[in-house]
C-alpha cells in the first residue's frame, strides 16, 4: 500500500478534467460559455473529426490582456466570482475557473486574444503541462481558443470516444442549445471544412423556429407568464406535436440550459391531461428569476441546478404551461402554413388578424341545477347574436355545413373550412365537464329505467359492495346482487346515452387493477378519460345541423378543446388562401 502523497498539479487537473471535459461537446460548451460571458456578438466554431482532432471557438468579445493569459490557463482562476456571496448569486455562465486548465491537461491548447485596450494580440499555448511563454499573435480582436488532439496523453479516455458522427452530433446539439439561449448572438458551426449550422442574430421566436423548425412553431402556443420575480417565456407545442423521445425539450434558467427533476416533473404534469402516456411534449422555455433563488454550483457540468423554493417553481411552471395549453378551441392548430397561434391572458387570438375572443373557465363550470347531458344541449338551436354574419366571424369554429362519413363535422368560419373529429371533440367536452362536476362534488346521476346486471369476479363484486358510497360520489349506483353479479341502477348524467354494459365492464376492470380508492384519487383523470370515451358521441351517428352547431359552441367554451384526452387533434383549419392555391384561383 502506498503512503499518502500530494498529487502533482497536472494529475489534479487531469482528474478534474474527467468531470469537466467528458467529450468534445463538453469542452465546446465551456468555451462557448466563456465567449458569451465575454460579451460576444458573434461566435464561430470549427470542428474536425467530431471535435476530437480539432475544436476551435472564435469570438468578438472583450478579449483577455496579455498579462492575464497565463492566469486564464491556471486552475481556479476566474474573473467571475471573488467571494462566497458572489457564488450564491452567480449571473455568469462560467464561474469555476477550471475549464481551460482541465482542457490544457488533456489536450494541446492554443489561446489567442486581444483586449480592447491592447495594441496587438497575444497568444499562449499548453500541451498537457505548464503553459508556454506569452508571444505576439495575429488577431483583430476578441478571443480564439483551439483545442487539438483531445485526450492525446490519456489514451484510456480517448478510446471511450464514440464515432466521429456521434461526437459531432453531440457538439451540434450544444451549439443549438447555446443558440437558443442567446438569439441576439450569431453562431456558425463548421465541421471538416463545411458549414453545418448558421444562425444570424435574430428574435427569440425566429431563433426557436431556426433551431426547432417551423413545424414546431406552427404547432406551438406562445408562453409569457409573470409571477412575482419569476418570468417564463417561450413556446410549448400542442399535444399533437408530441415526440417519441425528449429530444425537443429545452429549458433555460437565467440563460443556462438545465435538466432538472423539479422542472421536468412540473412540465410533464402540465401535459399529463392532454398527452398519451408514451409520448413526450416539445417545448423551448426560458425561466428568468433572481440568481440567488437558484444554486448552479451543484455539478461541474452546470446543467444540474437546485432551487431554493422548488415547490414554488414547480407550481409556477405547472400552472403557466397548463394555462397556455388550456385555451378554448380558438387556440387549436391551423392547417399547413397558417400563422402560429398566440395566447394572451384571458383571451384567445385566433390567427394573426382575428379579434381576440374572450373566454373564461367559468363558462364551463357546472352548477347543481345545470343539465349536464350533452344530448340535451344538442336538442336546442344555439342562440346566435345579431352581429353574426354568414361566415361565422363571431365564433372561432364557425357554423356547421354538414357531416362527412358520420365521422367529421364540416364548418365554415371567417378563415375558411373547419374540420372537426366529432368523437374526439365531444370526448374532451364530456371529460372536462366530468372533472368540473367531480371537483364541485356534484355529479348528477341518471337512473336507468331497467337496471343492468353484469357478471363479475367475486372479488370485484366484494369491492363494489365495500365501496358503494365512493362510487356514488362519481355518479354510479352499483350494488351486488349475488356472489358474482352486480346491478347498475344509475350512471353519471353525462353518460346516460352510453352503453351501460360496456361502461360498467370498463369500470370493473379499472377497479380490479387499481382499487377504488386509488382509482378515485391518484388515477382520477385516467378514470374520467375512460368514462368520457363512453359518453362521447360515436362515429357514424348522424347529427343534425343544430346538433353540430351545439358541439362547436361546446368546444369553444371548453378548455383544451384542441385535443382529445389522448393528445390527438380534435379539429383543423383549412384556410381560404391554401384552398385557392390548390384550385389555382387567380392564375
């Protein structure tokens, strides 16, 4: 066993490099952060062989004076903090002062810079050991850092690098993240002599479109929420734009890309009610908050953070995204190439020039005396204001023209043709009304003229008997009749036209899997989704024009009406301009 000994500075730096420089992409992240902290307006990145052979970052920032260059490569030397209180309210991206030293210990590094007060540029180099002397260099301004032959002196680390394509992909993702965080800065990425990414300085919305694609922008709602010192802005895609993985999820806290469990859980919960469980939402969100409210000194990679009020952050994010996704039907997606939808507090902007349509959650809240069954609503012609014109300009979903194959409702509004999936749309309407009724602890029931008997497992029958009161709270009157038979005497009024046999069998299956208590508490929304599916108008049911219009009005008054409970879209807009192009009108 060896005796205790003091490690050499180079070995200390190489150990530190294991945390800071995991691969070319992690080195690139540190260098871009330094450039941004230096006030760069333009950053040019050059890579060779995925960054393993060469990784160069050039910026036009404030630069480093010649006498400071040796300190730039020294361990724990930084201009960004000077005391513990600075660490507790870090506003810069970098602050540890170990990134360049770590890179110098495992690669050949060249650092050239010219501060705005220097007459000429200077350069310093290092190759896994002590830095060279400072010498003159040719550079107009700013800083250029070149990292060559990463891990040349630690072959065990180098062999863990992946293929050139994989390492490049990680580097490109870093550039996309940094570009999202600072749309005011121009970025260029060149790989093996070819320009791969180019982002000019632009607005946030333009940068989001450039990075995530115009399809994302067209399928997203704008987010702009203020809560005390917290401000959240960006875009969140509607559920129909869901992904099979987390590759389109970007969250920034004070300009820093983060992966945080509190944030991830809040956003997942906000989408939970509108997104199928095996799909992932897409978003680009930017949270601004006092720097003392978040600890970024958790891990050397600085992508993990710790909030001092994690519960408050969770609630703020959850409610902000839930509100953005909960607008009335007028917020739903448009057809291809339509203008993106805007969301403003309490109003829905339908397209670029449409008058905002006020809506309120109270418009769908349920009173005890209110008739809840959808088909009762369908029996009445909706009231139409005197100002309404033939195109339905006063209603975002317009007025019904007819029904297509018993599945889709076709309607005309001010912008053109609206196509509604009537089952998906009504399913959302019924679901939201069930939730409101349950929240109010007032679920009206509908007695069946003839009770329905259902054969069930003895354990299920016993569970029904033990929990008859709890089931009554969600609108069911179910009692055991025999050891393996239950009688259904009443169902929720919203589901009175559903098949009681299929409805009860699905309810029994849910009870068997989760138990009544868990079903009504933590799996409440899943249960209500199942019930809503039974209560929604079925395909091939012929609707009259008044019934179709009643459905459209229900959708306009219902939160999240743009997608069904499984995240599928409930309606699409076909604009007149698009249809004119199809038929080549005006040519």
